[in-house]
């Protein structure tokens, strides 16, 4: 964590797809949350997407992250913002304290003349019990040019003496990359003034990392396998990488133990590829027609029923199990489904 606390800072992992338009509260590139608050009018179109690096532009990168607004928008409030952010699990207890520093570095550029990017951070003490209030770090706002350039900011973290962590052990530090924000929101990070989208064009970000100390170390990408495994602690699917919930073609199958009285069943467990963080993952299942929260049952003679409502399920950080559910009086011995499971901070 001290060498590189950010996950997927090289934007190699995109389990949920590679583009989304006009979205908030959604993940696109793994571990990066698109988030905004807006009391005015955003540009009519804002596209977040994966882009392929031009060979030789940035050593060690295949992709970069692009935010593409089609205008400036209007009427932003003082508390408004538009950003991509990442929460770093247990970052407060592992990296923060009196006189401790963290250095955020990244490469960025923009085709929008005069576009500014705010580099921000905070420490959050978690949930459960009576945790201490969130504390904001003094950030920095940089002016982008049309060429890739490296930008850094060193944060001084807050003391942990006298602080109370939440009983759910879910504290985190959060890194914000803000492309729009009002004056009050900016002031929370020690930044002066508002910043709108300015105009139409592209805002590109690459090679994001957070190092312990006051030096931005040379960027060191992880292997695809290691980065994917790290990201799957927070989100995974049963289908192949590169597919989505609307395109997948692979299913998992389970022979079910059951009683014939009312068609109750007991099945599983289905083990996750990677153990999830604690806190209770959420799971969505799909039948063979890709219908949400349905499964497909097949009887011993090979006939099947698509779209049967899924049974209730018990979910842990390691596996989930179908514990009961009505499937009709006829015994059906095989269940087919696909799934995605999320446990983001």
C-alpha cells in the first residue's frame, strides 16, 4: 500500500464496460466511481470512456480515462461538483497520522483551453458506533494543457490521536479528481474559487498513483492478473472478462437437492473467485435470457423454464447459497444462472 495505494491507476481493468453517458453513482473503470452533485444544469452530454494510448505517448500505459462534456453547463451551486473518485480501504489506519504525508501523482491533458483539474483527498473513519467526523486535506488545482504532463500534490494527513474508528472496520481515504466544483465544495479542500466545465472537449487522465511520503515515485504498473484480482475483491462477475450483463454467454450450473413438497430447494454454495471485503456484498443473478433476478430451472428430462423468480439466498464474503424457494411441484434438478457481485466502499 505504501508504494502504490491506488488500484487500477493505469486504467487497465474495465469489468463493467468501457463507456457510459450521463451517469452518476456508477463505476466504469474498476474502483473509480463517477459522482456529481448539481443544482444547476450540466452539459447535455458527458461521456466517460476508456481510450487507447497512442504508442509511445506514456511509457507503461495501454489506456487512459476520458471525460468528455459537450459544453460548459450553467448555474452551478456552491456545493456542486463532478468528479471521479477512489476509496482506499483501511487507508486511514494504515497511512494517516500526525506529520505523515501522501503524494498523489498523475498525468493529464485537455483539449478545452484553460481547463483546470482539482486534486483532492480526505480521511473517513467508517461506520458503526460513533466514528470521528470526516476530515478534508488541503488539495491543489492545476491548469491542464493539450499535451500530457505530470501533476502532483502532497497531502498532510491528520493525527489519529483522540480519533474514533467505526466499529464496522470500513475506514478509508478517498482521492477525488474533480473537473467541476462550486466555491464551498472547493473550499473544503483548501482550494479557492469555482471551476465549471469551461466548454466542450476532452479531459484525459492516466497513471494515477498515491505514494506514502512527499515524493512522487516513478509510476510502476502492476500486471493485468494482479490488478484484476485486487479489483475483484470489490466486484466480480461469473462471465468472461470483456463481456457485460447484456452480452455474456457463459453460465454456471448447479444440481439441486430438494424436497418435492411445494418444490422447495437447497443448492450451492457458489464460491466467489476472490473473497470480498467484509461488510455484506450484494449479488445480482440472471437467467439464460439475461433477465435480472431470474434463474433457469431444468428437469430431469431436459425441459427448462426460463425466468423463474430466484429463490432467497444467503450471501457471505466467500460464497452464496440458495437456501429455499418455490419452483413448483415438479422436481427440477439443474439450475442455470450468471451473476455479478459488488462490495464497493
